């Protein structure tokens, strides 16, 4: 961790990265595989552990502006505007 920061404070500072990944697809719902793919492109050092999570899904669950839609292939949808 940088300067002893907590994973939650790092997530708070870097939440824009996850917004960028979501916005890249310009659609209402995005799959986790799509998000993971673009996150690796725009933020190559991305690792869920950095944010105190085991999965990308857990990160988006922590971000208040998104909801997880459980279907055959889980998707993320924005619940509120920035």
C-alpha cells in the first residue's frame, strides 16, 4: 500500500478508474469480463487486492453508484449519475 493507506481510501481516490472502464463501453450494462479486459488496458497495474477485494465484482459492490445484476453472466449497471 502507498504510505500506509487503507484499501478503502485507495479505492476512494481511484474510483475514477472503474468509472472510466464502465464508460468505455457506452452502454447501460457491462459484464465483468468486459470491465476486466478494459481495466487491464487503461490501468495495467490493476489488482483487486489493492482495493481490499478478491474480485472485480467485490470492488463494484463497494462503489455506491453501481448495482450488480445477477444473471447467467453477471453485469454491472450505474444506479446514479456522477
